[in-house]
C-alpha cells in the first residue's frame, strides 16, 4: 500500500477519534476543563507561597503547566487503543482494506488535536491570571510547536503501552505512576535549584525540565538576572528536548506498529 494511502487512512482514523470529543462528555471535560483547573489551582493556591526572584510566579508557572498538560494529553492514545482492543473494534479495522499502521498513526495524530485545544484554553486562562509572552509571536508559536512535538513523541510510548496492557484502567494508572514523578521532580513548578541533591540532578536531566525550560525561554518567562543553569540540558533545552523526541520516535514508532500487527483483541 502506498504512503499516500496509508496517510489517508490514518487521517480517517484521526477524524473518527476527534468526533468522540462531541459524543463522550468526559473527554470534553478533560480536554477543556482540566487545563483551566490546573492553571487556577497552581496560580491561586501556590502563587503566593512560592517565590521566584525577578519574575511573577504565575509567569514562571505557565511553562510547567503547559508541559504537564500536553504530556497527560498524550495518554489518550494508550487509553483509546486499549479501549478499542477491549471492544473488538481493532478486529473490525483489520477486516477493512486499510493500512496496518493507520490505526496507530491516526490515534497519535488525534492526540495532537486534543493538545492544541488544551493549549488554547490554557493560554487564554494564563492571560487572565497574569501570564504574558515577552518574546514575540514567532517565539511563542515555536514554543507551542515544541510542546506539541514532545507530546506527540510521548503518545507513541503510550500507544505501545496501550497495546500490551489488559485494560484502560491499567494504562491510566500506569501513566499517572510515571508522569506524576516526572513532572513534579522537575523545574515545572519550582526552580530545580530548590530541590535537594539527588533530586536536583534528576530534575536537571529530566526531559520534562528541558521542555519546560525551553518553553519559558521561548515565551520570555525567564527571571530577570537569572544565573546560567549548571546542567547542559538546561543550558540547551531546545536541543536536549529534540534529542529526546528523536530517541522516543525512533524506538517506539516501530515498536508500536509491530505490536499492533501482532496483538489480538481481548
């Protein structure tokens, strides 16, 4: 089957997944309401308790909130594939004259659309609570593009997990067990210098930290007069984040596609 046909099949699957936003209320709540809740919770509950010299905490916060939310949004891929496996929908797809990889590619593509909606809602809420972009529209768009690219890479990890776990509940629990430590042991919500020794080192090399740092730099939300970070990933956050994106895609795209070809509906 040609690449053009495979891409076309993938877009059909992506459209099918996006339509579920209107038909499944809990998906709409997560996509639209959850970002607002996170921004307001951290801005007003922790905003007056955490000090970031040279910058409003609410401006410092937004890079971390953006990173956390798009990574959590990537879990839709794994949960969606696990649900389709349970319901036998994958067997129906296999009976159709379509590319074997279309289901996985379509599923990951639809996550990008979910995350675009989440970023728009978060950005508008951030503007309301005091967040500002200080580097211009071009840098802002690059920041959002990097966030979406990293989330797309993570969605392939979730696709692989979704094809090997027995149920939606398992992948949701597994995702939280991994994503929560990655986001909280990082510079997403507090400067990494505030963390004790081993946690500080982990945070400095954590790709969530580099993604957050890159977003802050592109949005112009770095504290005035802030010293140069000690660790190379935070000195070169865009490059380090792109390296992780490349590694994840190279490893998990073929793993996910091959697993999809072998797996049986449950």
